[in-house]
C-alpha cells in the first residue's frame, strides 16, 4: 500500500483531477535504507533544477526534506517518489511562475529490474532529456515494443546511431576494467554518478565518449544502472552478444555501495 501526500496533506479532488488531465512536472525516486538515501544531495539538486526550469521558482531543499520526512513518518526502509506539479499551469495557460506543489508517494522498495537483459536498439530521444520529467509515454511505448520483439528492454540511439540511455536507466560499456559512459543528451542518473564516484575504489577506470551502435564490437561487456538496480549485466544488444563477468558486475555494485547514505 502506498502513502500519497501533496504538500504533506491528503490529496484534494482538485489536485487529483489536475494530475489526471495534465502531464507537466518532474520527479525523482529512490530507496530509503536505514533512514538514509545514497546520493540524497543529487536528488535534491535534481528537484531544485527541475523546479526552476519548469516552474520558474525553487521549492527549497529544507522544504523538500521536511516533506520527505513527513511522508516517511519514521519509516527507515521504503521507496520514495517526490514529484513537482502546479495546478496553475495548463496547456492553454502555461506561463505561470510559481512554486510547485510537492507530491510524495511512499511504497515498499521494488525488486531490481533484472539480473541480466537483452536490449533492442530503438531510434528515440526523450524530450528535454536532461530532465527527469513526467512525460513518459515514449519510454513505456519503447519498452513495450522491445518486449513485443522478444527483448527485455529498449536502448535509445539517435538517427545516426549515437547511443544515449535506456528506457529508465543509464548504460555503461566495459572494456576490461574500464567503463565507458556514452556522451550524448541524456539524464544524468544519480546511480550513474554514484558508481562513477566509487570506481577508483574498486580498481576500475572510466571515460565519457561518443558511442555508436557500430562501435559495440570494441567492448567486451555492458551494464545498466538506476536507483532500483545498481548494476545489471547486459547479455546482448541486438545481435551483439556480450560476456557476463560476475566479478565486474559485483565491483560495479560495490562502487555504488561505497557511497554513504545521507540521513533524510
């Protein structure tokens, strides 16, 4: 059962009507572990940047933390989604400069997406890719199409074959103990950043490079990462099959685990 609050209070009928009719907003979501969150500073920065970009005003990190604490109500193990929206913004009246409302949804932590996946490359790019926004029809449709074709998920590339990100995750490519992050318009995932911070501690190096579909033969492995799945092995992208080396996936997970959780 999920606990659903808006600005710390039960949702009103007007709020629910707006959320059902208008898909304009941003969010972040993460696991709460022992009352803390890995990369909490990054999640707060994401929300503040999105608030300024989409609504013209910040929420304020102190208010965000207060609302997160109120939503958790003392729970120390949970999944928390924090969303921003404003009933003052409509398709015919989009110009309001406001401080958005904050919706919090607390639910049990979800299991990892998978332990290994086969990916289909789909020509697609998210609108305003740098934002974690709520316009996700394209993501769902891409994942749905990939599964209809017998794959597990979708990997996005542009018309020139430049790889960016996945449906709800970032991808990294492996060459031995070296990680290559794609250089393309995408969401800077919190889990990706946390892994990058910890790679040196697990004996791995990294770089950010342009990666095209035609370049896949230069790598001997790949993985994807997001808040619910710190490191998932990629078994294949299209017809390019990769080796799965459990030790490397374990070290990537350890790089993520090496980053301490911050108290909410």
